[in-house]
């Protein structure tokens, strides 16, 4: 029987290896960019990361939902007791544009609930992980890393960390999408928070900033996919800060019939 730490360790090693696969593509003189059916871009780096993660986690026999693989029909998925939800390259647009705000997202869900989350930011080599048993932690991964043999081997720091912040209340915003509802929400928030800063940040980096104590809130109107939120949600749940459905007031659910995450908010306690 696989223990909690065994699976977490494999998720961490898979995320780091996938990050290296992404960086190998980035170092090429050129790479292929394709357009998916929903008009979003996908690159050789997305596929290289997906292949790496699938190969390293398949030994558990746990089913997967991933941005770059067709999901099983819901009649099959609804019976899954546990599953991985993966975004092999969250922030493909940022990757293409040459910024550093992209990462690897891997979550383990039990039923509808994400219980382990791992985010790896390849450019800065920052690793974030957390679970129902291990509150969120951060580590910097050294060069030429071959994988950890135990969780205890990871030299990590508990989150949030202590920073001297120059700004007041920081609300994170998507760099790529802002609905009319989102803009209206920011306007109302400005009336509540005189020291408010709206800070655009790409991809899963937003969840890392919330976990680290570098921002106070992320509120999102407009549907995103479950693989965009699951790892960050699990990371923040390990700190008692789940992503909350704005309409129901309850934590987000996963492996639904439609694989969308509804309007949500998360605020630092």
C-alpha cells in the first residue's frame, strides 16, 4: 500500500523532472507551437512535461485528468476514489512570451477534494508543496537534481515566510483574462481598501504568492479548468485557505461532470 509520503515524494520528483523537460525545450533555438480546438496554444514543452509526469506517476495505477489528455467520460470518472489532476505547463502563454511566470501543477484528489498539491516553477527552481498532513512548504531545487529519496531530504521552509512588504493590501489579478464582473469587483474593493494594490500575476505563481505571504487575496470571476486550480487549492488548503466558490460559499469541488472551476476567491487569514 502506498503511503501519503510516498505519493507526495513521487509527485515532487515528477514535477521537478517535468520542469527540467520544459526548460530543455526552452533552451532550443526553436520549438513547435500548435493551436488546440479551444484556440489555446500548446507547445513541445507541454507535451514533454506531460510525458514525463505520466511516466513517473503511472506506477501507482491512479487515474489522471490532465490538460493535455482527453478525459474519460464522467460515467467512468465519477467512480474514481482518487485521481491526479495535472497541468503539465500552467501558463503556456507566459512561456511562449518569454516570461518566467509558468509552472507545473500536480494535485492528488480524494473524491471531490484536493488533498496533496505540488507546484514547481522551473525558471526560479522554486518548489511548493502541501497536503492534509504537511502544511505548505517551499524549497529551492539545486542544479542537476536527480530526485529526492525521502521527504525528509528536502531542505524546505514552512510557509508563510516573513517579508517586509512595501505595499498594503495586495489583490492578485490574472494577466490574461479579466471579465466585467472582475473589473467591477476590483472597483468595489478599492472603496473598502484604501491601500489596495491590484497586482497582475501569471498562472500558478498566484497561489505561490498567497502561500508565501506576498499577497492577500485572489478573486476570480470567469471559469477556468480544474487543472488550473487543483494544485494551488490543495497547497492553500494545507494552510486552512481553500478556494471558495463565490456563489455557494463552499470549497471548490473536483472531478465534476464539467471540468470547470467556478468563480472563486481565496483570502489570507
